[in-house]
C-alpha cells in the first residue's frame, strides 16, 4: 500500500501489532480504524497477502512493518521468517529499497546468520525516543552487519540528549527526527526545549556529513505538530534522504 510517510513510497504491513504498549504510538491509533478485530487490539499477527507489494517492478522505497514491530518478543518466529524470506533479493528482478525499523535490536540479531546479511538494498533502522534508549540499544543494532543503518528519533520525547547520545547518532548513515503527532500537545517552554534538542541533532548530523530528515516539529501557537517546513524555523527545514532516494520519491510525488 502507498503511504503518507514522506521518505517512503509504500509500506508492507504484513506483520502488524506490537506488545510494547507505547501511549503515543500512531500505528496503534491508526489500527483502531481497521475492520479486522486483531488489528484493533494491536496484538502481533500477520496479513501475509500484503507481502505482494514487495513484487513491484517499478523502483520503490518500502517500509517493512511500520504498522507494528516485526521483531516483537510475542510474535511467533514463523511470522518473522515469512516476512524475512519474502524480503530476500530475487535473482534477475529489480530490487526495491527495503527499510526496516525496530525497537528490538536484540531480537533482530537472531536473524543475522539465518538471512546472510548484508543485502545492498536493505536499510536496518532503530527507533529510540530517549537518550538512554539510544545509548543502550544502538550498539546492538549497529552490531548487525547490515549494509545500511539508520536511526529514527520519532517521537523524540527526551530533550536531554547528552554528548554520549549525540556521539551515537553520528554512527548512523541516516537520521530522522520528529515530535509527537496526533492530539498530543506541548507547552511553550517544552516546545522551545524540543527545538533546541532537535537543533543539536541536526548540527551533529551536518557536522558528521550524515543525511538528516526533520519530519515534523511542535508548532509555536499551541504545541501541536507541524509537518509543513515552510512554517518552521529556517535552520530546521532539513529533509535529506540517502543517495538515490530523491529521484525515486519524485516519481510518486
């Protein structure tokens, strides 16, 4: 299916649901609109028919299980195997760019040998919302020999990213940062602190020559998120993507 995520052309939500229970999870809120009972409860489960999006012949950038946690500790191994097998490069066929995102790098590590990583078209990403989570989990994800590692600081809930956490940011090839979305709001002082923290992330990435994509920020008026860069401070209007992605994204604009 196509997606509103600006740096992807499609998502493959074959493995849905998550047991983490984050109160701010946009995917959980979105799942409540689904006609499928299991989706509404957000328990880990499969929709294998959705794997067909991986067969696209046109160049595309596909997010794998952005509507849940593929490597959820409560997800049966057979479900993860099904998705990972479907993602394997197929000889003689143009390969889409596959973008993985997980909060469970320890579980993802178990599939390292099973699937002969790295594949050139796979981007393995870590979701982290706090500095502590980032410093604890990043080494585990970076230890997986993926061809590309990326980082999602969305939603960035901890505005106290100290120097040790910023050093970890610089170890990734691409970084996405964003505030909470939906009905979540931030007060004026919290908005100022969030922007200050976001600037530190942007400056760190630019200094390390790492692509940085600011996805959304809290707005001035009431703290709700703003997705329109024209409404942001000039120095935060940075939406870089990895080499080659921009040309693909233009085809779907």
